[in-house]
């Protein structure tokens, strides 16, 4: 009990000092509900970014650590996208419809659910930011497909 109070006290102190807010301020605000993602995209005019992962996938874990936690990626995704994270256990029917055969796979859809990009495998934060910029500047005339 004393340990819990000590941990709670430290957390409250960090929160009041602004440290916790800084740590989590830009964390990607994922949803795991495809319907919520579609509704939010339609309501906000933002694109949908889907991250498909598997619990046993090492490259998925690498992507989580190196890409989705990159401060620039966090900022871009939270500003320009409705982020949806799905996994093979909870969303097998959707994953089958998307024809996912490897993990991780990242999709970018327009607000009206038109596929803009499909990125199979691990993709670096630098490459992801470049693809997003191409999509935003409309220099991509056909859906982008990258396979790593």
C-alpha cells in the first residue's frame, strides 16, 4: 500500500510539473474501431491511416518504436489523419478484405475511402513522411504501393 501511495505521489508531482503532459502530448491517438475511424474521417475531412499489425511480428514492434513514436510522425498523424490500428485477432475479416498477407501493413485512405497508399512491411519514418507529403501535395497520380 505504501508503495502504491509513493508511486501515485510521484506521478501526481510529475503531472503537476508538466512532465507527464510533455511525454504524452503528441502520442498518436489511435482508435481500434473501423466505424469510428470512418465516421471521424467523414466528419473532420481528414484521411484515414490504418496500421495493421500482428502480436508476434517483430517488424510491427520495430515500427511501433521507431515510426509511430517519432515526434514528427505523431504530430503529422494526429493533425492530418484519423489513425486506426487493427490486429489479426480482432479484425480478421477486415484484414482479409484488405488482402493483407504480411505484417506490418499501412494503408492511407481518403475521406471517402479511396485507397491512396498501401505500404507492405516496415517503412521508416523518413519514408512515411515523404509519402504523406506526396499525398498532401497531390503529386501522387495513382495509389502509392511500397513493398519492403
